[in-house]
C-alpha cells in the first residue's frame, strides 16, 4: 500500500508539471498531501477526529489556495 | 504526541504562507509571471520526486523498526538521508543558477520565492539532522521512547514533503 501511494504521488507530481495549470496542480497537491498523510504519516490509524481534522485541513487549504490564486 | 503538535503548528504556519503566496500571485500576475518564467519547473518536479522518494524510505524504515529489523531500518534511513542530501545539493545548485537579480527586494516573486523555499530548506536541513541522529542511534543506543523518536522523526520529514507539494505549484507552475 505504501509503495502504491508513493507511485501514485510520483505520477501526480509529474502530471502537475505536464498539465501546466495552477488550479489543477493545487488540486493534485491536495490529493498527494491526503494520500501521504493517511498512509505514510499513518493518520488513518489515528482516532476518527484526528483523521477528520487532517483531511479537513488539507481540503480547506487546497480549496482556499485554488480560490485565491 | 509532541511531534504531532510541532507538525500541526508547522503545517499551519506553512498554510498561512501559502495563502500569502496565492494572494500575491493573484494580485500581481505580471510581476509573478516574469519571475516564475526564470525558474525551471522541471527542477521543482525533480525536487518533489526526490523528497517523495526520501519520505517513502523513511516510512519503510519506521515499519522495519516495528518488525525489529533494525539493520533494514538503518539501510532505509540511510537511503532517505542520501535522497535528502540530493535534495539539498539540487536546491543549492538551483539557488546558484538563479542569477544576480534573484534576491530579496527586487520583485515580489523573488521575495516569496526566496522566503518560501528558504523557510522550507531550513526545515529540510533540520529534518536531515534528525534523520541522521535517529539512523545512527538505531541498534546502537536504545531510545527512551523508540516509537515516539522514530515515528516522530518520520512525521517531521513527511511534513517537509507536504509543504513542498503546495510550494511547488505555487512557485514553479504557470
């Protein structure tokens, strides 16, 4: 699972440059942050409130940056 | 728990800065684009890939420690350190290649670029020092709280990863 997350994130990093669109790149950054947080940082094993806080923070940050930029 | 508080605080600080960069980008598009055109997006891509690879090695090291495979954990930590060192080398090379006009006070783009990547760079150096110390101690000197020390160091390193995920599109992508 960790290897899969790593491979997916690596693909998304490459995609964000090749697409060349800031809003899409920010959305992909949000996806990468969520995947790395849940799997590599092991947030998914934490209490549901912590999981919700982390995912909520990434969603709000990604949404705010996409709207402002 | 302490590491989570540190990481959450750092992520909030980075988040506020990202918001500022996004605001500058939207309010001064011409100035921002003129600066951004001088940086290589592929350099940012390689930096992100190197940091992500390092983060994966660290995650593997944590799991190897839990399985009591200390030798394997040290190998993974060493590989993470090498990848982190490559990030530092590439970033320093990138700074050197920017040219004389890329300095604070020249344009808003260079202000946010140098402050943002500089702040992140300091965290990477700190993370590398923590990784090096943890890697050296594994199997040599027992930790008072092994899980806290090993997973905590990994958390800090992943935080550097997360920060770069957002810094990269904001500063490098058109």
